[in-house]
C-alpha cells in the first residue's frame, strides 16, 4: 500500500512539474513575440497614434539636433520635430555628472537629469548620443528613474565600430552593450560606425566586413536596432545595407549627413524605392530633405 501511494505521489508531482514548465515556456514565447512584434516599429506606431505623422513612413519623422542647452531645449519642445537628439557627456569638473554637451565642450547649462525632467512631459521621442563610455552607466540610471513618466520612444546611440574614413575611436561595443542592453529593453539601440568624409578624395563606402561585424554584434540583441549611416557614403554601399536589413526585421537605417558633406540626394533614391518605408529614417539638412522629397521617384 505504502509503495503504491508513494508511486502515485511521484507521478502527480512529475505531471505537475511538467505542466508548470510547459506553461512557463508558453508565457515566455508569448511575451517575446509581443515584445518583438511591437518593437520593430514602435517609434512610428507611437507617433501615428499621437497623430503627428499620418502614415507609417519613417521619412515623415522630423529631427531636432544638438539639444544641448536650456534654450535649445525650449526651442525643440516648441517645434514640430517628433524626435529630439542630444549629446551626453560626463562634466569635466566636479560634480562629475551627465550633462548635455558635445565635445570639445566639457560643461553645459543643463544636466541630463534636468533635461529628462522637462522632456518626459513633452511626449517627444529622444535620441541620446554617447561620445564616450564614461557617462553611460550613470545616464542609464537617470533614465530608469523617469521610465514611468516617459511616453515617447527612447533611442540610445553610439558609434561602436570603425567605419569608412573613421578617425575617432569607437566606443567598445561589448562594454557599451553591457551597460545599456539590460536597462533598455524597450528602447531602440542606434549603433553606428565612425566615419569621415573629405572633399576631393575618393570616399569609400561601408565594406562587407563592416556590415558583417555589425550584424554579428546585433544578432543576439532583443531590441530594435537602427544603424546610423552617413548619407554621402551609402550610395556605393547599397548591396551591403540590403544584406544587413534582410538579416532581421528589427533592423532599420537612419540616414544622417555631415553638414559640409557634398551629397546628391538622387543617389539616395534606391534606398527609398527598394526598402519598406518603415525601415529608413532620414535625418538630413532641411534643404536636402526638401529637395529629396521633390524628386519624381520619392513617393
Ligand atoms: C574644459 O574646457 C575648458 C575650455 O575649453 C578648458 O579650459 C578646461 O581645461 C576643460 N576642463 C577639463 C577638465 O577638461
Ligand atoms: C512594410 O512593413 C510593414 C510593417 O512590417 C508592413 O505592415 C507593410 O505591409 C510593409 N509594406 C510593404 C509595402 O511591404
């Protein structure tokens, strides 16, 4: 009798454990698919719901740059741009806290903490650009403190690999992702290459090795990833970026331009025409963008 009861007990225990495990797996896949499904285009979805864009076209997102001072912040919040972009540094002298500044500046009239306090209420999206690793960890903590109030999308940007003509030292990708990835499950990671562009020289584009390295880095990430790419260098790199975008639905491009780069906007048309419009953001100069939108092949 005792032995039979013992066997039954073991059987029931086993079944319960297996059932719980199956339930757990189901829940895991459910939550994963929900996350990936909504995240791949969560920026566009957000602004569409808010009514500031009328269709799911990443080219309709406007950017406001270098919002690194109180006055710029006021201006950006009044303007129509959906996304505001700013640079984060650790202040050069005490108190060494994250501030809004672009090198070579090492001080600012606004800290990241105060900047976030204002921005969270605005409903705009933010793109924080890190030029060094020093400020990343503290910044992610500050971001975490305002998570509950933040409505708009958050993009976390850094150049993490050497790219065409790049002279700056990229941030160590593994250290950067370690600091950022766990605290930014709902953010867009904007991961780029260092670049350079010179007039009068043959500026090379992005090589196969560069896109392969990037893909290897991003393959196992859970977040949507956008690759900031320099407009003047991408016309010759179409096959490379086509390959890269085909690797995952989570990937998109953000085309940006150096303000002195010579760019023929017609050369960007293959990107506009051959990819889903949800997958390419254009952060160009106003004059360039106006010209681009006026091209017959644009729409
Ligand atoms: C910050 O920049 C100022 C002005 O360029 C410079 O004089 C100062 O030495 C810098 N401070 C640090 C700690 O780098
Ligand atoms: C573009 O992608 C979106 C979102 O994944 C999808 O709903 C839409 O059908 C795609 N459009 C085209 C033209 O493939």
